[in-house]
């Protein structure tokens, strides 16, 4: 599930996987063949602010997510079982961000982002090269120069991320270098079911976007990050998950710690279709 608030403490992380991981899980531990689908997620921040997202589906394909708090919605478009486009609209119904995805042999190979602002439109494309099923090179958007006089963007910069996956298609490690500092993060998962696991194409599409390891086929247990060079420090994310009888989380408490920024904690409450 895409986080409602992107923590500034999270290290940049990328995941990828083979198309076989998109099959609907049959390990729901009951006789009901209807898969678990996330219907509502509530995030509560450390200072007590609350954010809600509600989800709509056609079968196991997501059609829309509604940010109830900000009255924004995201619309999803499929080609087969792959999500090929998402469109984020603001409360006035104006398109803000469009993401367009390209796949090859069932794997995500590029993402084009069109980010519209009142002052101008930023367009960039990220690419993914699969050296093996578990080793990916990701050309990730990093920075851009904006000219307020003309409302134009230029000098788009990317970083090359070296990504490894574990046997379950979840992130194992991520490393990249920028401005003389090398950033490395290792990840561990709990082996249970992520809230969005059964949504066709969702994890494969969105696991790259946040860069914090919290979108996968299982739930993030720990993310340990270190950075060294021109700047030095560390980050850590730890997750505590309360599970239902089918091993899907009903509550996740995520603790974020940074040597530079301190510690904060977010709580997520999940409600499903059953």
C-alpha cells in the first residue's frame, strides 16, 4: 500500500519481481475462496494527525483509491493484469500526476511521470534493467532545476541504484552513490501477507515509488540503512504487525529512526473486504 505520508527518514529503496508473484494467494487459511482485498487504510502520525484512503476494485483489479482526508483520487488503468497508468486528481477534479508504466516479459521496465503544477509541468522517465531475476539496475529520478521566471524544468538528474531481491521477490538490498556519499540499505520481511498482496499488478507497479521497502509481498520487519562519504549517518525502520487469522495485518506500527532527525512513529489500521 502506498504510504499516505512519505517519511523523510526512509532510505531510498527499490524492489522488483517476476510476474509469477502477482498470482492471487491461496493461503487465506479458510474455506472462502474470495481473496483478501484492502478496503480502507488509516494512518495516524506521532502527533495524532489521521489520514484515510479507501479502495475500489473490479474483481481483484484496483480501479480507484480515494484520499478521504484531502479529497483526492487516483484512477488505475490496466492492460491485462498489468497496471499501465495511474492518474491522480485533486479535489477540483484536475489531473495532477500521471504515471505511465511499460512492461516486458511481465516485468516493469520503465515509468514515465508527468507532474503538473500551476507553475509548470515536470516530465521524466525512470528505467529498470534486469541483470537477473534478483538483480536490477534502476535509473531513479533524483533532482531537477526549476526556473520560476519561465515555469520550466531542466537539468534532470538521476542516480543509478543497484538492487537485489530475496527469493520471495521482496527487497534484499539497495545501494547508490550521490554527491560523494554512498547509501546502502538492507531489508527483512516477516513472511506474512502484505495488505495489497492480492491486488493484480499493484505490488509490481508501486514497489519502486516510495523507496522505503514498505510495499512488498510481505510486511517490512526491518530496514537498516547507512550512508558514508561526504555525509555520514544511519537510518532504521522497524515494523510491528498485528495479524488476523489469515496472516494479513490489521495494524502496523512503523518506527523510523535517523541519526540526523531522531525518531518518529506511524500507526496504520487496515480494513478488508471480509
